[in-house]
C-alpha cells in the first residue's frame, strides 16, 4: 500500500487519535478502587500519578495500556505498507489523542507512555536508548518529569545518530512533550517538583 492511499491513512489517523483519547489511568484506578488520578497528586492521568496513589501494579498496567495505544496504530500502518512518514503522522495522532482526548473534554495527560509505544513500533532502537536514559535519571533523581523531559529532548539527537529517518518524528515529539511539561519545568526551577 502506497503513501498515495489517502483513505487508509485518514482512517488510521482517526483510529490512532481515538485510541489515544482513551485515558487508561481512569479505568485502572476504578478497577483497583483508587481515586481519580485527575483529582490527586499532580492531577495527571498517567502512570506516574497512578503510582503515587496506588503503587507499582496499577501504574505498570496503566503504562502498558497507554504504550499499547501508541504502538498498535503504528504497527498496523507498518503492516499495511504505509511509509515511515505516514507512520510518524499516525504516531503523532495517537500522542495528541492522549494529550487532547476527545472523550474527556480535551483534557488529557503528558503523552510520554503513548510516545514510548509509538516509538517502539517505529524506531525501537532509538526508543530503547531513550527509555534507558529515562530509567537512569529516575534511579538518580526519582523525578519523573525531569526524566521524561531529558529523555525526550535527547530523542532527536539519539535518532540522528541511530535511526536518522525518524529524526523529524522525535523532534516533533520533543516539542509536544516539553510544552506539556511546562508547569513541571517551572516547578523544577523553583525546587517544588515532587518525585516518585
């Protein structure tokens, strides 16, 4: 299937956005009898905030599901033979869905886990290096926002060295995710950002 097939491209972009719009932190917290993560901690419906209120198990389930909704649409695009450029577009739709979800009045999360899943489908080596960097920073400072911002900002550099075809995607993801972390960056500068 070629890039010129607009119908499949549009359908997968819409599907990716709608999949991204499902905030799995909410049903996971309901399943475990935890409070709505949007009303607790940082107010972010993501794995880190779920961890703060419920521990590792619900956080890992949230992380896996949020990553899967980024991975699946990109994998489907790859299976249908769409070009890397279209796959990148679809991954951005999934991440945007998590950030601006249609099902929750367009108020979503930071998009890190969804970007992780999309990256694993599209550029796995770059994404694994970024994930390792994230883990290293978490181990040293235990501040998720700091780890996320540093890893995503390093993404374009890592991609340029390892998988340069996907450099534009990681550049756009870096912009999106850093913007979504602007309040965290302000709190980091003021020394008020909470850790794990």
